[in-house]
C-alpha cells in the first residue's frame, strides 16, 4: 500500500495510479475506481453517502479505496478531484455556452462548427500527448503478422472500421469488415484462427456484440488489438495490446477525430511493415 506521503496530489498522477493498479484491486474497489474515472466531477462535489450510492457500494468502501491508494480517507482523496476543477481552464464547451449566453453575433450553425472543430482538435492533441508509442508498435507488429485482419467495431465505432477496411483494401492488406448485418457477426468471424488478428473498437456504453466477438476470437486463438476508452472496458482484458482513446465532446456528441487518426496510423504502418518484409 502506498504511504500517505507518496499519495498523488495531482489528478493526472492519481489517474495514472488508478489505471496502473486497476487489475489488482478487489472487485468492489475496482467498481469504485471505474466510477471515479468516469465521473470525476461527482467525486469532487458529492458526499461520501451520495457517491457510494451512485457507485453501488457502501461508504466504507470509499474509505478502503482511498486508503489503498495511500490517502488518509475519502475526503483526502476528494481534495485531488477538487483541485482538478480549480486548476483547469474553462472548456471550449463552456466558452461557447458563454458566447450564446452573451448573445454575440454567431449563427447557430457557426457555433456548432466551432464547437465540433474545437472538440476534434482537443481529442487529437490529448491523444497525441498521451499515446504510448511502444504499445502502438506492438499493435502494428500483431496486425502486420496476421494472415487476415478482422475489423470489429459496431454502432458509433463502425465508421472507423469501415474506413480501415476501405484503406486496407487499397493497400493490399487482407481484411474482413465485421458489419453484423442481419445478425451475422458470428458467422463473419467463424473462420478466424490463430494465424489471424482482430482489431476491436468500442467505447462506453460498449457494443455488446463487439465484446462477444472479441472474446470469441480470443478463444479461437486470434491475437487481439483493442481500441477503447478505459482499462475497465470489456474489450481491454482479452486484448494482447489495448490502446486508450478518450474523445472530447461538444454538446454531448463525442468527436471521433483521435480514433480515426489512430486508425489511419495503424493501417499505413501495417502496410509499411509488410512492405519492409
């Protein structure tokens, strides 16, 4: 257990600690960790009772979670979440809301364009700053070594996998787009084997069929590369390599810009790696 002197006092360091220890925490503490990362504002503003209720645990579990990370108690941990709010600059969403509130001259369409463009820019910049180059290289190794790459990403992830299928086809990379049309996702992946790889993409609330297909591919011996938004994602545990992408949002609609940038990186890098061989 970390000492109280070594407990992180900055949110970024705390988040990194939680992600690092997530797989080794008991089930209830993992539940709190997942809720804390997904709802940092609620942790900052809520009482122990309200946070425990929303996280589906007892208040005493919050204390055990805090102490497991090296804090004296929940209020000590809560201070780190509150400092995150004190230190951060106003978001672009808040700035646009202020523009609308102040009635500045901008059409609704223009405000939307500015908002979505800014969210896309933030997504790409944040991902670029936090990306793990070694993990990306391992993902390229797996995909480049596969006989066939199965691309599984349904619901809002489907535009990404469909673009990758198009690009891989143009680059001469053998791939199969799992589109799940007519409920045939299982049939589309029925020939996957240990010689193949699956690239799975899913974000909260996670497409159940993508999770099922990913686990089935793992059982058949295929290598798995997952793109998702949290260590607590159901497609992270079966992955040989998982890559984290957390997209910014505007008015509740999340950008896909960073995910597409990563998808393009993997596709072109795989083509390059195969060309070297």
